[in-house]
């Protein structure tokens, strides 16, 4: 009788938490930060060695002043994005759940209608982001790390000066596609997802967006990047798919690459150094359009969720 009971007990599956889920929430948050920090600083160190080894210089402004010889810098930037953001996201996702695609909701697509709605939402939110640049100038952090901001601007300007089609494709990968995939996976797919386990969605989106903006170390765009991050965070949450945020992020970054390419070709002229504050009526009009578009986005997102659980 006792042996039979023991056999039945051994056959009964034990629902033990998988991986790091067995640890406390605080421990998991600390693990996320540790994995991210280790990968981030190691990636920056290695990419720095590549740049110094090839260019024999640590002067980024001097390196960026020669646009015809920046391909190694581009490759180093791509590697830095992959190992700084994507690698820790994949490691943490694997520790949280056996499938890193499933944990980050990267195993789900998004509705075809979002291909139209997301670009329109981006256009509608741009005036608010532009206005936040001017508000950011009034904040005490605007002048922090001015040396880093100058180097960052020199790199971007240098990378975008060439007008060849090959460099355009390489720039699109370096500045738009690769960073979008990697940053969304780490900040929305893992950090925001982890924060929602203890916080409501609004706080989770906000704190993930603040960290997303901080880690760029470019404080002249600190507030605009928070707004963009929150927009991407809500897209991810309500669509239920990481690819919705990635799509929007690629469009946002890619717009800069495309317009600078057209500017270099003389097809479209733009004054990137002297942006204008949006007029009040523009802010109001675009905000109303954004609210209407967001209602449509939310409607289609909820419709999909309801059909999924029906």
C-alpha cells in the first residue's frame, strides 16, 4: 500500500517555477540589471578596441570628419548594438522562459491594419516630440555630458554625409534597423515585461522609457526619447507583439536616415541644426488626430485579443 502511494507521488508532476522565476522579484530585477550591465560594458569595450585598433585614434570627432572611411565604425556600432542590447535580452528571456521568443512576445505577429496605423500615429506624435526638445532645453540635465553629446552628433553627422546607395543601406542597418530590434527586445521585451509583474502598465512603461532614454547618455534628447519610449511601450503592450514596437522604432530611426540621404542628394533640403517650435494650433490639431488614431489602434488591438481568447 505504501509503495503504491509512493509510486503515485513520483508520477505526479511538480509545478516548480522555471529558471529564475524561483527567485524573488527583487533578485530577478537585480539579475536583469547585472546581465545587461555586463553585456553593455563589455560590448562598449570591445567595439572601442576595434575602433582604436583600426583608426589608431580615440578622437571620435577626428574620425567622423572623414566620411569616406567610416565603414569600420559602422560595423563596430552594429556589433555594439547586438551585444549591448540583444544578447542580454536573449539571455534573460531564456532564463525566464524556455523560449526567448515567447517571453518577449516576439512569437506573435501584429494585424495588417497596424502597418497603416503605426506610421500615421508616428506622424501625429512628432509635433509633441519636437515641442519636447524645446522644453528639454529648459531642464537642468540638458547640458550634462556635453562632450559626449558633441561626439554623438559628430558620429551621426559623419555617418549620414555619404550619398552612395551602399552607404545608405549600411546606415539604415546601423542607425535604424539593428538598434530598433535590439533596443526593443531589451527595453520593452524584457525590462517592461518584468516591471509589469509588480507595477501597473503605466508605471512600467514610464520607468522602462526613462531607463531607455538614460542609457543613450545623450541628454539633449532625454525628454523626447522618454515620450518616444512610452509610445513604443504602449504599442508593445496593447498590440501584444514586440514587432509592433520594432516596426515603429525602425520607421522613426529610418526617417532620419532617408531624409538625410535625400538632403545629401539635393532632392530634399532640410535644416537639421535649426528646428522650429511647432505652433500651438499644430500641437492641438495633431494631438486630436493622434487621439483618434489611437482609438482605432486600441479598437483593433482589443478585437484581436477578444478573438484570441474566445
